[in-house]
C-alpha cells in the first residue's frame, strides 16, 4: 500500500511525499525512523488519488470544523470519560459508541462516530485521530500512541485529559476576565456614536439659528458630527477593509513574526506573554516525558504547539542542544524569554531525574500566577475605560453647553 503524508523534520521544515508500507502504523513508524514527525497521512487510492484526510464513511465528502473553545471543552470531557470507561474494562469501540450517543454537540458527535468506525475496522485510536489533525494535535496523538504501545492506554488518556483541562481552564480564565472590559468598550463606542449622530445635531440647529460665535471645541465637535452623519458609509467601509487587511497580514509570516515580536517586547505585555508561553511549553514537555516520550520527540512536539515564533525558535535551540548532548536548561538559560527561576527548576529536575514532575509543578505555579495577574490587570482596566468614557462625554457636554453659557452671560449684560 502507498500512503501520502505531510510531516515536519527536526528543524520544523514541512515536507510532503509518499511511502510504501503494509499499513498506516508501519508507514508512520518508517517516517519516524527518518526523523519525520507526521501531521497528516492518508492512503493513496487507485489512480494516484490520496484519500482526503478526515474522510470516513460517516464524514465522506466533508471536513468537520470545530471552534477552538468548543474543541477544548469537548476534548476535555471526551478524554476524561473515555479514560474512565477504558479503565473499567469497557472495550474501546463500545466506549466510543457510548460517548457518541451522549454527545450534544452535533459536529463532535460526527467526529466520535468517525473515530468509532475506524476503530471497528481495526485501526488504533492514534491513527484514527491522525485523520483529523485540525482537532487532535500532534501532542494528543503522541500520548495516545505511547499509551497504546506501552499498555498504559487509560493512563495516557487521563494525562491527556489533565493537559486539555488545564488548557481549557487557562483559556476560560483569560476570556472570562476580558468579557467585562470588552463590554465596556462596546458600550462606550455606542454611546459616543449615538451622541455624535443624534444629540449633537440637535444643538447644531440651535447654534445656527442663534448665529453666535462658537468656541473652537464646539466647532470641532459639530464638524465631526456632520462628517460622521454624511460619510458614515465610508467609515464603515474603511473599518471593514482595515479589519480584513489586518487579518490577512496576520496570516503572513512577516505579520505573525511582527506581532509575536511586539508581544515579547512590549513593556506592559511581555511578562504575561512569556509566562503563558513558558507554562504551556513546560506542561506539554512534562506531560510527554511522563508518557515516556523521548526528549527529542517531546521537544519537537512542544515546538509545534508553540504559537509564538520566538518560543518555537527557543525550543528548536533546545532540540539542537540535546542533540549535541547538552541539557535543555543550557539552551533555556541563554534566552531572556525564560526566567532564571524556571531555568533553575529545569536544571534541578535534570540533576534529580524528576524533570517531568518539576516541569508540571512549575507549569501549575505559572498558570496560577498568570490567572491572578490577568484578573488584576482587568480590574485596573475597567476603571480606566470608565474614566476615559467620562472624559470624552464630559468634553462633549462642555463643548455643547459652553456657547449657551456665553449667550446667557451676554443676555444678562445686555439686559443690565
């Protein structure tokens, strides 16, 4: 049989090709011996056409798309429940069927059905997951494969459940903390637009009828209101065009690197960015090492999960260091992206042989600190937004009522 594949080498370079093997597991193992880490693999059908990744009898002709938040939530529940069922002696196919029936998310139910069908055909779960790389990343697949090979499938499922639950908790903490500030910003924008579109024009007619000189701030406010009322469509088009332009730019290599550079260097943001990224790397490495994944393979997988290019390059340097026989701590210690305390913890783990445990403990500590910092920053951001809104509204009110005060004063002087 012939299989087409997409894989990454030790430097992170993506490659594609075909390989001959008896089965998919043998094809993956053959590529692994060539230091290639498979992300997508599919059997080549007759006529040279490759089977579409993720296509099964239940999902033929379409791809299953699940949002980030829904994926983490479903993944955490799926792995935890599957671990309990497998540990209790339930056959894997039966366990998958039970999870399929109880799933309330239609897309996830289709995904579980596709996995179940492949398992019933004799395919290992790790290989079935490989057909859905957008849902099951390389870390999840490696942990499952290690559990299948080592006879500790339920243990690896449990560790994957813990890893996913921690990721979900961090995401929910950040999103939950940002809901109120985001709501305040939306309300502030709506209030300002409402005043400029509906309130200020009423006073503009009044000032025009009085034919009195206006302060410069009032003129500016009236001109801004008129511009917004006459050319709101141009502003809307500009906002939409800017949004899609920035979105396209962020998908380019230059755009992503530029944003990632700002995130690790901006004074108010870099500490939080670095702490979150280091915690993620430590948790992935600790979980993989606990699952008996070799250090080089664990580093390669951690590099793939690093969303910031600078941290991906840092992990790549650690891979080179380990290849040369140097410890991971030596590569991390040369970078200013990792705090000295984390480096010392890793070095201590290397010396004591408890590297995985110390990495997981340090990741827990960093995540707890990050949650406190995020809540503190949002608690500071909320009054800042309210004060800013108050200043702008006050400026509008003063600009509107100042000419009226002048007219009243002039009227009193004329009457006297």
